[in-house]
C-alpha cells in the first residue's frame, strides 16, 4: 500500500525526470476552455497526466489531462490542463492530488480558474469574477484523513484563503487591460446536477456570488500547504432561475469559449506582473 505522501513523491519524481531541471514557483490549474494559455508557453514541455504515476485520469470530455511547463513572459510556470472532479467519483485525495504534487515540485503561488454560475443578479454570462472567499457546501473536506505532522497544519486558518496581495495584483492588471473584473464569494456544491432554483435562492442568502463544482478542495489543500492562492471564475451562465432558459453544459462551454481570449489575456498579464515584482 502506498501512502499518499509516497504517491505524491513518486509522481513529482516522474515529472522531474520528464521536465529535466525545470523549476517554477507558480502553478496554474485551468478550468475547461483555457487550453490556449498552456499552448502558448515559451519553451513548452508537456506530459500527459495519464503517464504520471498515481495521477487520477479525467473522465469528462473536453478536460484533457496534461501538465505543461514553460514560461509566461519571463515567469516559469507549471500549468495543469484538466482537473478531476469530485462528481466523477474520485476521492478528495485524488481531486487534490495535483496540488500536493505541484507543492512537492516547489509551487508556492497557485492560480486556479473555473466555470461558475452567477448567483449575484448583477453578473452576466461572460463576466470574470475574482474569488474573494468561498463557502464549502460539498459536505466534506479534502483535509479529512491524510495528515503529515512534519509538513502540515492539522487545522489551517482560512481567514484569507485568497491572497490579498495577489487579489490586488489581479485588480490592477484587469484595470490596466480594461477588463471588467467582478469580485465575489464562490460557493461550491458537489454537482453534477445543477442547482434547483430554490437552492440558488439559498446560496444567495448564504452570501454566494457564484457557484461551481470544483476548485475549493484544491484551494483548501493549497492553503494548508502554505501556498498563496489566486482564484478567478468565468461566469458562464446565470444560475438556475436567474436566466431565461434551462442550463446546459453546452452553454457553459460556449460562454467559456467566448471569453477565453480575454481570460487568457488577464492571466498572462497577472503572471507577467508577478515576474515584474518578483519576491
Ligand atoms: N452551477 C454550478 N456549477 C457551474 C454552473 C452552475 O450554474 N455553471 C458552471 N459551473
């Protein structure tokens, strides 16, 4: 039996062998539709996640699993295209495996993106939302169980899971690029069914501005590992009951595709500025 720690070590070692002496302290986990960002990296190298030991393989069409490394401008990054979701039947350890491996590879700054339904009535499909905080309604937590007392805190603080400095950087970058960047609280449910209209009203009352089925587990693990996290959602649709038609994955993908260039531009700008103000 492999412990989670040894699986993470084996996966990280296999990636190191593939990518040679490449090093990066910035990682991006991209939601569907942001593939071009990874395709445009300078000095790009890619590995199919299926070939990495212990890596859970995605079952959702359009979520190709690939880990890419290269430079965005002058900044070396790891980019993960295609996460796996809890609703696919994976355990939380599997859903967050990528974060633990990125951490093992030296990532200290993690950018996460996703598609989300808009709960805030002021949001429109195609808006980008800087995640300011989250509400975990998955009914579980990725930190349950596995715990490495030498490396981790059992009870991580969650008062600022989304790094205030990185949030400021995102706001300044969006302004400079004339991209409208909303801000709000991301609620997460397991999915895969979309919310009912009543659930959407509940999520609004609870303080959510957008709702998704991913990202939050990865962020919780990243925070436990001491990473600085930036999260941006693409509001692909008004949540159930707030729009005029039933929801479909097709609509989600279409909006994500429409906004892709803007989203890639914003992320490129943010990472570029990280390089400029290197810590
Ligand atoms: N709800 C949950 N997850 C989503 C949605 C939604 O409306 N749109 C995209 N991901």
